[in-house]
C-alpha cells in the first residue's frame, strides 16, 4: 500500500480549512465531506504521484501540486508514496507559505 505522509503544517491546514468551511457554511457535515474528499485525493496521489503538476518555482524545493476545488495540495514524492507539505487556498500567497 502506498505511503501517505502528511506534514504537521498540512495537518494544521486541514484543521483551518475544516473550521472555515464549517463556519461559513453552517454545516460541520459539509466540512467533513470536503476533508474526506481531500484525503481521498491525497491517497490517490500517493498511488500515482505523477498526476500532480511539477512545480519548480519555489525556493524551498520542488513540489508537485494538485487542485481540489479552490485548494491546492503541494506534495513531494517519497519512497512508496508522497509527503503532503501544504494544502492552501488558491488565493493565498503560495510562494511565501512554502
């Protein structure tokens, strides 16, 4: 089974995303459904890391990215899977956060 490693920063991102969606939508269920969708996509990316777009513009290293709705998952391939570095809203300054 492919390895899915989620960085502490990405875990914080998921908590923030879930809180925001639950608050703005008034529905914890909506937030949980979206978070399950994100995790399922990360599991899929762990099986197929080449699905993500190669991103070389960041000073902190090379990442691959994959969009899920208005959010972008940044990850790096590792042996037998991926390591998710961040999960950011598309409107945020990604370069400053990676």
